[in-house]
């Protein structure tokens, strides 16, 4: 069946700060050009502020991409980086770790000498700087001072919310403030700029689903601008909602009346409170010109629900290849499969064999061979669930529509990135390559998840040729990584589900302390002989072709032996 031009997985309005999506308004371009002109000159500190969602992080990344011949470091993608500058700054600048960098007073000067020895000009971008503790700002002041003493060139770009300006105005930070050579603030878009912005996002390369279609008329754009107040992140969110509702209602184009009915009903019931405030406040902003303020909600017609078609075709499971058990030092132990040949090559591909089609959906076939060799272990009593496992009762549902899962993820990403990551993972597991690509971006940037280069690379690999996945995968593989630390915390199960066709979905998060390259999932199939099995993967999810009674996930140590394990989780299909 031909895909609708308003397919819900349209990538044009996703929320991740990707410079490839950047729209430069006149004020954005002016700020970009002014900052680029000042990099490398004294005073060395530049400050970029703006309200939430105005594009600060995206513009900062664009600036970094334009700094040719300059060593660029970027920190602040997670709060953990902002409270550990003496480790994170050298790492971001590609410097080898040294104990001399750790001292709170002499560390900045030691780093300065190391940077001076490279002869490189340096730009350090600190994102979300308004959340940095006072000692972090003091560290940056010491770094700038060290540069002046040692005679090396560094520019510091502080990026943050409006409250960053108040932080820097404090008398406690007068030394850093003395080095500020430019302050810039991003403003929201005007209505004409909002129209241009929406058109620009629809023109993003790789988006064929809206080619040749003017989706929103002038009245629709007016409503979007009035409600979003010209904030790009809010525009993205509102457009995704409208596209989702339009697809459900069978509309190819979206006029002002549809936008008004769709969004005003969501304002009244509070579903947009995180974006525009309560209904009593959100509908008061009068749009410019003759665009009407949202009226009372009108029901949006929906097409009859269509049962989702499964993306996964399940072949009859081939007989598992037995592998001799590895002798255990003491007590019974599950045998670890031998990794060689084709099996090792499949290790990073979930339990899926994806190849993309023009729609971006992975055509996926699950076979027993797609799992790394699953080794029956010695018969053991079923382990009892303990702390850190998931609640046992799960609903048995029809296989989900991965496109709808992706659309839901795009719609909630701005308000709830953690929930969006779970939805992206489910969509990718059920065959949507774009979802795998977006999930790789979340793991790479640390948005909604702890940054994890191993998971990012694994999901980019699962995405195949979609979008920029091959380029990002190549960059991650080329980047030097520190020696894998010993995992001290167990992985954390976050989702489990059973489908009516017999598949089992499992999701988890890696150890909180440090990323690990691989995991082993230990599981007991339902209705069998209660023999536990093991499956290795580099990903953070499994889609298994049979029902599972209980499972746990183990972080593997650098030498491949078992590290900390989560508690056992049961899947009780009693809730139907």
C-alpha cells in the first residue's frame, strides 16, 4: 500500500539539536557571524543565552562545525559533565589523562601547558552553563588565566538559559566576567520567520514524505506561531502533533481550522501545559495581524482504527546449536557461547537482520541463527525475582506498529525525553530504521539518556544506511575511547512486553557509572524445560521470537567475563 505523504515518522521536525536542521533567521545568522569573528581574539570568553528551545545548542554545534583549523571541545550534554570539569575538559579537548590535571588550583595551569605544547588554537563550548556549580565557573576562570600566562590561544563559549547572565553577574565570578568579550541572546522567530522555518524543515534532505506538498496554509502557520510564540522547539512539537492527527484523520494538507481544532482541544485538557502553560494562560497570546485566537475545541474526525500490521516475519525456529559448557570454577554456571565467524558479525545487530527500504523501515526477519548461539545450560531451578527486576504482570498485545511508535516518540521528545527513548527503542526493535538512527543520536548526545558511545554505535549500525547513520558510526569508531572501566553497577531493566504472536520485548539501561561495550541477557523461555539461556548483544534491547518467563541482564567486563547483574524480572501474561 502506498505510504501517505504525511507518514508519522517524518524526520523533519525531530527535536535533537542537529546542525543539519538549523534554520538561520536574521538574528541567528548575525549572532553566528559575530561569534565566529571573535573566536581566537581577546577577551576570550563569549556568552550565548536564550530562552528554552530557541536553538542555542544547535547554533553552538553549527559554530563548532565552522571552526576549521581549531581544536574544538564540547561539554555540557549531561549535568554529570558540568560537575567534573577537571576530568571532562581534558577529555573533550582530546588530551591524555594526567594526574596533574586533577588538582583544583594547579590543574588548569597544567592543562594549559599541555595545550600550549600542541600549538593548536582551542575553542571550548560549555552547554547548559547556567547549571554549572560555582567551582566549575572558577575552574574556567583559572583555565582562561592559565592561557594568558602560558601564551596559548583559547576561546570559551558559554551557552545557557537567561539565568546564566545573572550567574555571571555575581561578585564571586568577577575574574571570569573580566574576560567576557561578547554577550549574545537568541530571540524567538517572528511570524514570517516561523513560516520560513516550517518550510525549511520540510526541505531537509532525506525527507521525501512531504516533497511537493505545502502542508500548512497561512492560517495554520499563524496558529502555530501564536501558540509557540516563535520558539523553534515548540513549533517542532506542535507540527508533529498536527501531522500525527492529520494522518489519523486522512488529511493530506492542514489548514488553519484543523490546526485550531487539533491544538485548542489539547490546550483545554492540559496536554500542552508543558509547552504553552495552562489553557487559561496559553490561549491569551494574541497573534499578529488578523489570525484569530484559538476558539473552543472542535472534535477532530478520525479514520477507523486499523489493526497494526506486524513488521517482523517469524520463521520457524531452527534447532539451537548446542555448545559445550565452559567448566566452572565452583558451582553450576551457565555456559558462554563461543563467538566466531558469522555469529560474531551478528553480535551488534540486536536479534534482527535489518536492511532498509525506501520508506526507512527495516525489513526484518528473526531466525534462531540471528541470535548469537543460544546455549542450553544445565537444568536449574527457576531463579526467584529479586530487587531491581520489573513487575511481573504484562499485557499480551498485538505486535505494535513501529511507525506509530516513532510518531509517539517524536511527539513527546521535548517534554519527556526518557519516555521518547523507550518508544524509539521499541520502534527500532520492531523494524523502523529511522528510530534506530534517532536512538543512536540520543545515546551520542546524552539527551534523555546517559551518553553512551557504545550504544550509539550499535544503534547506528542497526539503522543501516538511513540518514547520517553511516557517517556517525564511522566517526564514533574513529574516535579514541578511554580504556573500558570495570563496571561497578548493574544494568537496569526498564521495559518488558509479550506479543500475541509470541515475541518478547526486553529493554534495559546500562550501568550508571560507566558505559560497557556489551551485555549478556540470561533468560528462561516460557513453557519449556526451565533451562536458562544466554544471548549477547551490544544493544540495549532484545526482540526474541518466543515468549520468555523470566530474564536478567549482565554487564560484561572488559575481558568478557560476567560483571554486575540486574535482578530477575518475570513476565506473567495474566493481564489480558
